[in-house]
C-alpha cells in the first residue's frame, strides 16, 4: 500500500508516474532505509520540509545500487503527484538550492516541452554550486546552470534512473517560435551541432564561466547579521508562506 501511486494521480506519457523510474531502481528505493523511515506517509506539505533538508543531489551509487535521498524524494513526488503550483514554487525558490534542483528534475520528467522551456531555461542564470554524488559514492561540484543544461540537453536522465524516452523540448511544435528568454541566443536549439555550432557552444560555456566569477565578485551572499538557525527558520517560513503553509516555530 505504501508504494502505490495515489488513486487520483494523472498518468504521465500514458503510464503510471512511478514507472518513469526504472523497475530495478524503484525496487532498491522501496527497500532502502531512507524510504521506509523518512518517506512513509509523506504528504506534499511534509515533503517540503524533507526537501529543505537535502545536502546534495544524486541518483544511485555503489555496486549494489543504493539510492540517494534526492532520488527517493523524486520517486515520492511521482507517487503523490503534488499540484503544479507547488512544483513551480520549488523551482522559483531561491533560498534552498536543492529544493530548486528537485523541482526542476521533477518538471523535466513530467512537464510538457512548453513547461520545461518556461520554468527551466531561466535557471541558466543561477550560478550557485551544487554537490553531486557520483555512481562510485564520491562527490563532485557543479553549478546550477550546468545541472539545468544537463536536464534539458540529455536524452536520458543524468542519473540513468528515468525512462529512456527522448524529450523533444527544443523541437516540438508547441514551443513558441519567438518568446522572450533571459538566455536567448546562449545555446543552440538543435542537438546535432556542426563544427561552427560546437565552437559557438564552447564560447557560450566560457561566457557562463565568466558570469559565475562576476556573480561571485559582486557578492550575492545573504546578510548574516542574524544567527544561522534564525536565518534558516526565516527562509523556511518564507517558502512555507508561498505554499500556504503554517510557519515553523522559532
């Protein structure tokens, strides 16, 4: 019962939303300790608190395929299928970067091409660092814009856990031909690049690298006049207020 999709969930791509995760990976998630202890009877409201506690992104790791908490919460979201407004708030959240990353991956798996273009492409301007767990269990650093670029460009999910069906974000007819974009002209719309396109892409990567350094040089860090605990509570309450939830107690 605990592993079944909610009754009123809408099918995604004509199938059960949980089937977007490969069967062997789902089985490992159902058997892991984090799923049994932290994800049992989790609702959309409680999932927000769990997402704010994430410390890194990751899929599966180790020889016996252990799932990371990030992937467990993704499967739980597919199981309970939160409202689209909640996912949009996840993506627009600027205080908790792993909440944004989780919402972006969920939107990439379940959203239409127009949704991915509308909500994910503006995140190319987010240069914050993320910690990602690799398949061997070690960690690496990447930036949010690189993470978003992988989500949009890769035919298969970066953790090799999602269905291999190709998402035609940049080629589907329902994408607007002329739409305002903060990153317009910064990436090629075609997955098949000529040599000239590859050179242009490398130039754009260099531009994003310079933008990251410029962003760090100009600051962008929150004012730390209050204590760390007070600041975390304030940020959490701001997110909960956007979702219509009661604030946390100090």
